[in-house]
C-alpha cells in the first residue's frame, strides 16, 4: 500500500510574472488521502490544475505511476487515471444530470464506477437524472461534478475546493463519502481552504504558503499552533493567536 | 390569398437560410469562431458541383453525394490546421484569418471561373411547381430545399442529443476545459463540428445554385442573411435557426410585396428589432449556473 502513485518534484508554475507555485515536492501513495491546505492565493488550485494538465509547469516534474506526464494533454491524463473535480463545479449547463455523467463516462477507464453505481452512491440522483443541472442546488451540483469525475474510474481523484460556497451540513455529507471512494482503490488529493475539514479527512497534510511548502505531516502529529503558523505565516500567527478560521 | 403566397414564399426561402446558417451557428456555438468565409465555402461547393463533378459523369443534381463528403473532410482538415492555429493565438486572429480566407477564395474563383453567373443544372425540374390555388405557387426545387433543411436540422438535433460524440460536442460548447477534464480531446471535437459545418454549407451552396444564379462574390450577402437567421433564432438553438430563417424569409417577402427595393430592408429591420427587444434571440438561453 505504500507504493507511490503520483510524484511531484521541484514543481514551479508561473502565471506571467507571478510565481504561483514555487519549488513544491510531494508524493501521493496508492490508497492515500492527502490534503493540500493553505490560504487564498497560496497556489493550491494552480498546483492541482498543473497536475491535471491545464497549466504548464515552468520547472519540475510530475510523474504518474513512474512515468513522466509533463507533456500530456488533460484528456490523455484522464485516460491514464487522473481526474480533477474543478473549483466551481463547472458542470455542462445545457445538459441534464445524466448527460453530464454520460460525458464523463464516454472515455472511461475500466473500473468499479459506472452511472448506476453513482446513483447508488448518491441515492437522490436516480430520480432526478432528467433534470437540468442548473435546477440543482450547489451541493447537488458538487455531487454531480464528483460523479462525473468518478465514472471515468480514476486512480487519483483531485478535488478542488469542495466546500466552496456550500452550507456546513452539505459539506459534511459530501466528505462522508470520501472513505467510500477510497475503499474502491482511489487515491485522493484534496485542496481545501477549510483547514478543519481537510485535517479531519486526510492521512497526511501538506500546507502551502505563498506558493511554497510551509508544513508537511500526519494530522495527529501536528498541533493547531503549527498549522496556524504554516497557514498564515509566522508573523500573522503571533498576531492572531490560535484563531482557526480563515479570512 | 396573395398574402398566403407571400408567407409561403417566405417560408420556402427561410428553409434555405436555415440550411445555410446551421453550420455558422455550430461553428460559433462550439468553436466560438465566426467563420467569415462561411458564405464563400458555399459558393465553392457550387462551383465544384458545376465544373468538377461532371468529370465524374455524375448529373449535377446528384453532385451533393460527392461534394458533401469532400467538404466534410475539408472542414476537419481546415479546422485542425488553419483555424486551430489561429484559435491558439487569440480569438481576434480567427476573424482575420477567416476574412483573409474569404478574400482569397473570391479572387481565386474570379481568376479561374470569371465573374459570370452559374447555376446547378436540374433540368426541367426548375420550371415545375405546384399551385393549389390561382395565386399560390410552390416550386418543387424550393420545396425540396426546405425539406432538406428540416431533415438536416432534425438529424443534427438527434445527433447532438442522442449520440456520445454529439454530447461531447455540446460539452465542449458549454465548457471546453471541463470537457477536457472529462477526457474529451477538444481539438478533435472542434474538427468534427467544423466537418459538419462545412458539409451542411456545401449542401446549402448546391441548393442555392439550383434555385438561383451564383457568382464568386455571392457568399457575402448570404453570409449576412445567415447571421441574421442565427441571431433572430438565438445562438445555440438549431430549431431556433430554422424559425429565424423562416422569419427572415417571410419579412423579406412582405417587404418585396410592397416594393422590390424593400426586400432586404425589411429583413434587416426585423433583425434589428429582435436584437433590440430580445438580444438572446427568440429561442436563445440566458441561463447560467448559480
């Protein structure tokens, strides 16, 4: 179970002049949940989008299952087994719930997930599969976005800001599914602004601050003070002692 | 009864406008490219039907059987090379490139085939018509074009809603990046959309040649009508394009009934009124994810 599936080494990504990700290295092992936490603008989403193939790194490597994937397009990476649930859900707005899942399943890999299996995972979906996705609530849309990524049968699922704009109860319900997904042999890399949520679900936590790695460790080994310092930076932390909320 | 004939003639010409416009609508909806050479591609298809297919000993009426597949292939190739290259630069480049293509095509046709008008020869069929009452004339060729337009739009609608590839085309149109993340190679999907657009405009070009004369510069005015049909109907709606084409055709025929000079004016006025009152078009969507 300790086999490395996704390996990121010395990765830097620039948006024009701005260095969004600066020399970040980490690896994701098979069956593991890694939470990437950090404040707004820390470079988490950029990192995830680079792994999915939507941004080109300025230096460093991304390898999957021992193979360098730096030159592959996003759709080729899906075929390899890397699926991203993008920030803001990004559903196909002119389509029904089921059509969104069908698009995800069209070039799917072999694996445990298919559309009926998704309807089991989210039991409300089957009855509403003919509805347009814009009629769904934010939480429901998020669930469809996860389903659309799962039907491709990824080995690595990248989840970008699942909790954004959702009520706490809805977030809890969505996170409750994470162990079930991992049980199917999927490894998960979560980007979260909501530290408590990320720390609760993850095997390991990786904190980014202004594009750089500021802390790495298992949730049990880290104190809240350490996480605060890594999240806000040393000075901020002493100015706002042990304030766990962000913004 | 005179008014009935005006409406019928408008509907018949509207079918042609819709056939002409659906490829333009598809290119814009999926690729976000406004193909300014769209009208010229139709004219090229007309010239191919008139001058090249006779070499294959195919009657001009049946030329579409050869020309349409060729244009489909041409659409895919032009998209994957010229148009994709300009999309990769920036959206404005696509306007320049397709405008340049339009100029090149018109001048090449003038150089090779002169400015003389041409028609696709359909024999005596062109003169035959059905007239149920003394004031109503329905040309068989125009009726056939309307039938083809409805059939093409219907098949296209089914293709987009029922097949996997069709769904991918809609997915790319909705959100290109999200479609990539679902495993779609958007460049290939763009190519398929362009192939369909070129194939339908080839059909429209041949239909145009059957009903009236065309010359190397006929593309421009038809492109304008196609734009108007798409905008009136609403971008992204195929049946909307048919209704838009018919509305434009009927408006033009009403204008022409009062004074032949008003034909194009009446169509343009309808277009401007729709644009002012309902900018998304009669069947356009103004929805967004919350």
